[in-house]
């Protein structure tokens, strides 16, 4: 079967306009995630004496199928549809995150998940793609607005940050603040102001260290002020055991003692069973994904597409960097998943939506530079006299 550029049917038009390098990188990471789900699932459901089953792997296959559908559908959206979808996603994620404070399951002192019986949802995962697109739409709007555009994006960010702090979820809060800073940088805010925002974020981190117990404990473990963290030590042993090529699929033993082996420390499972070779491939794919999206974003004619696509690339790159850095002992434990790789429906669907938005925004549209007269945020514009 050949696809001609002259054919303007739906799939063919999508195929020739979407960034296939980014698409293949996403699919490759998802496939690696499924392979590692089979590696980690027995450890998550059993111990060294009696290996568990593959229930987590089976669920992850279902999640991956849904994620591919979300990725494909969202990558077909028009520019205006991306904005509208992001607005709905952000609003629902904000409401869901607030509900999790009162009705969610408490895990390790935090309330971040809503148990639907057949599925446990973490609404805060969807705040990032929603906020990236909405903030970019505000910043890139050509009309003057009633308030400075960076201030409007801060007011959009504020309720989400407050809810995340109350949960508490320091990792997601920091990631959302970093995303906001990246969007402001791409918008053109001076480096001086970005430095001020960075200093403010460090101040919030210091407050979290002082007043949030588990943050205080993890930071002291990382700095060597107390006994070395249990998870960090096991993760280091897993990488040492795997060496260059790993001990082989299913042959890992340290994973049976490693908490959250299927999610937060899946990178250590990759290191033990498949060695530095697979870990390097995963890191390379994230580099290709991030750099490729940043290049495509820079080539866009529409300022909104430039800012939004670059922000979406940055948030995925940062989350991957944080997770892998925690696994190899470069950062204190954060409880943050590795995009496309870690077990979890919320995480996988959220990153699929993130990449779907990015693919939609970087498609080669002939009229992508045309002004959107019916702007989503038209009500924020100053009234014309």
C-alpha cells in the first residue's frame, strides 16, 4: 500500500502533515513501556519466594490501546479544537483535583487519586497539557487584554498550584511552575524575570522542606543527613546488577524488593534486566522527541503553535529527566512517573494527550499563520472604541 501526496483523504492528509519522527519516538517509548510492564508486573504482585502474576501488564496493554486512540484523535484536531479541548481538559482536571482533596484515597499522606472502582484516576496529570495550551493561547493572542498576559496566565495557574500544594504533590507543583516559566520564556519575558520566578520557586521548595514531612525526610536522605533511602539504595543495586546488557528479561531479582517498581522506579527495572543499553535507548528517544518538537515548534508561523508546542515538549522532557534522575540518585525521590514507560492509566493517557496536542500543533498546515478571529479568549481582550 502506497500513500500519495496528491491524495487528500483524511488519513493520507494526516500522514503527510504530521511529524512522523515524533510519532515514531512516542510509539517506540510506549512499546518499551509495555515490555517493562511485563518485567515489573510479577514484582508488583508477588515476592521473591513466589512471583506474582501479569495483571499490571494486562491493564497496561488496555491503557496503551486507549492512549494510542487518544494520541491519534487529538493529533487530528484543528488549532481551534486544540484550544477548546484543552480548556475542557483543564477545567475537568481542576475540578477532579479539588474533589480528590475531599473524596480521594489517601496514599503516603497525599490525596491525589479518585477511585472509580474499575479505575483509579489522578486528575492532576491532565493539568499540564491543559495549562500549556491555554496559557500559550493567552500569551500568543495578538489583541491587548484587560490585564498583562503573564498575569492572566498566573491567575490561571494559581488555583491549580494551590490544590496541588494542599494534596500535597510537590513534584507536580514544581513541574507546573517550571512549565509556566518555560512558556513565559518562549513568549519573550526577560531572563531577569525568569530568574526571579526561579528564585520564588526555590523559596516554595524550601517551605515544602520545612513544613511537609515526607519532603523533609526525602531531602535529608538525598543529602546524606540521615540513613540512605531504601528505594535509592535498591535502585543503585539494580543498575549495578544489570551492568551493560542486563541480566535478561524476567531474570531480575532486586525488583521484587523495590517499592513502586512498576511506576516510579521502572527505570531501575530496565537497568537491571536490560542494562545500560536499554536505559541509554530510552534517554535517547526522549532527547529525540524533545529536540524534534522544539525544532518543529520554532518552524511554525503561528506564535500560539510555537509557544504551546515548545511548552508541551519541555514538560515531557522535564518529567522524564526528573524520573530518571531520581532512579540513578541525582535527585531526591519525587513520586513522579516516567512518561510512556511507567504503569498507570492516568499518566499514560495524559502524556498521550500531551503528544497528541503537540502533533496537532506542529502539523504542516497551509493556513496555520491565519489569524483566528473567533479566539477562545476573546472575552479577555480590551473593548475597542
